[in-house]
């Protein structure tokens, strides 16, 4: 961002005006999403980009946005409460009402330009449909072979027969869509085996890829509906186990903002951290123990606001013993710490090897039951918080090699979706990060998806 600003000093004012005039009035764009078909909606008016408030925002309004952006299938979902980050300070539109036939968003009814009663936490967004199956119809599915209606292999109806889904690449996000479509709650496990039978059936779908919020399997990307090839077919049949209760982890974004600071620390005091690969790769080429590393430290407080305890993915007997910290770590990948540039590319990352989960603070009336000491059971109870203080080893990102400038700091919890949750859209905190080689500032943190 600093480089871009410096270049602007060499552009004459008339050139900037001509460049701005190339954007037509009422043009819209999506920002903050991980793909081009999702994000908060922004509109161009009077030479400036502004946000849309989510008051009265619904699927009809989202359809107008998606279709005007070229997604002919319309919107999969209208998002609220800044799902893809906070809104701009400039909010152009509020209380939008579309009938669905408008060619552009500014043709819909609304209160008037810049008239609103909203905060930056009320950004309106969309998720557009990108692909349906060949017939543009919902896919009819069922579960079969399980002990009850909440589990089994996933079968797809093709014509008058039922076929299977290839389990290659099948995961929790795809299983979430199946449980939602069948109105069986949430996905607890995604199965990739023949444990539920079905050896005599052929494969109808493969390469299914979902975001997890789709309402029908047809809204996901896939290789096609029909006869397909499935690697390791006998051991790779898609199945699910559904449940009505799950944990829901949420990082405290305000704690990240208030606790972040820089520390210069010599390698001689980082030996335990080096053993666990917690520093940038350049640190391992240094032979002088008095060499300093620059660390961006912060506190991570993770609360379980769901309806069930969060338990590690791996069974207790295969947890890792960490001699430096003198306790077992139950999850190899519980969080990612990343610094991203303006293109969304990772330019620095925390290399925290693994994590120990426990109840550090609980709401009144909730008794802590998980602890790391003495080979105790690990997890995060409903109503409790697991706090990794800024002073804890590896609770940092090594930014020694980072150039000064504006970046984004992203703290992601359960980033590989190893453990199922009620909602993955609040598992990451995305923050603005400024570093000038002397000091650092973290602000504007919002919750988003890993």
C-alpha cells in the first residue's frame, strides 16, 4: 500500500480524473471474499467506492447483485453483519428493496445516497452461485447403510436408480451440506470408506467440493452427474454422521488488537522455540546465539460458544509429548498465524508446532474440566475459553525478514476443519497490520472464515 501511494505522487491530477471517469456510475464489486463470487458489496457513486448496509438485505437483493456481475444463476446466499469484513466508513446505501428484475443495484428502492443509521459492522454481502449439475435441478440424496437415520453412505438418485459419491477428497464441508439438505442437523464426521457398504452400487459423482454453506449438493462444484471413475473405489465411498450438537470456536478479535506488540529477542533465549520450529527459516542459518529476532506477539483467546465440547481430532494415546513445555500437545494444527500482503499472499507465518487445549476461564456456573498438566484430558468446554497469552512460547510471528508497510494479520482457528463445528465463518480474525520497522499496530479486526 505504501508503494502504491508513493507512485501516485508522480501522476498528474488530470490523469487521475480521467482514470476515475472510466468507472461507470453505479458499478458494483465484491470485496473481502476468498473467490470472485463472494464478498461484501460495494458500489461506485460520485467518484468514490462505498459499502451497502445490511438493513432489509435479503436474497432478492443479492440476486440482483450476482446477476449484474455476470453470475446468471443468481445468489446462493445474502450475507449480513460484515461476514467478509467491516464496511467502509463511507456507506452509500441502506434499506434496499429490489423486486428482482432490476439490471443494477442502484435501480432498486433505497433510502437515498449516504442516508443510513448503520455501523461498519453491518456490511451487506453475497455469495453467488457458480455451478449446478447439468440439468440445473437439485440433486436428490439419501443416507443408507447406517445404524440410524443420522448416518450412512450418501446415495444420489440418477433416473430411477441410486448411486454413490466417490469419497476421494470428501470432507466435513461436503458432509455439512448433506446433513443440512436432509434436515439432519450438522455434520459430525465425514466418512471416506466402505464402512456403510454399497459395494454393489456404481459411482455417480466425484470431485465434489463445497464451501459448507450450500443448501443443496447441486450448488457445489463437482466433476459431473453420471458414470465416473473413482480411485480406490472399494475404500473410498462418501458417507456422513450427522448430529444436532457441535462446538463453535470464536477467537476474541479485540484481544488480538489490544495485546499485539513487537519484541526483539536473542536466539539464546529461543532454543525451545527453535526445537519446535517456531521461527522463520532464516533463523536456522544463523550460528551466533546473540543474533536477535523480531517477533510480533499477541494473545489468542478462543471461546467455545457452541452446544458441545471441542475435543481434539486425535485419540489421546497418540498425542505428542513436548519435552520443552513438559506436557502433551493434542492438536498438531489448531491455529494458523499469517501475515498477508495486499494480494492476499502469505509473507510471514507463525510456525507453532502444536497445541495443548484446556479450560482457562469459564462462565459463572461452568466447571472447568480440561487441563494440560499430568496427561489430563484436553479440550474446550462449552462456555469456556482457552487463552494463549502473548508471553507463551511460540505465540508470535517472526517478522525479522518483513519489509515495512501495510499488511493483514490473520489468526485462523481449526483452519483445516479437522473438528466439526456449528459454524466455520467465525473461526478467523482478519486484521489490518502496519509495520514501520520501529513499531507495529494491529486494528480493524473482523471475524471471517479461515
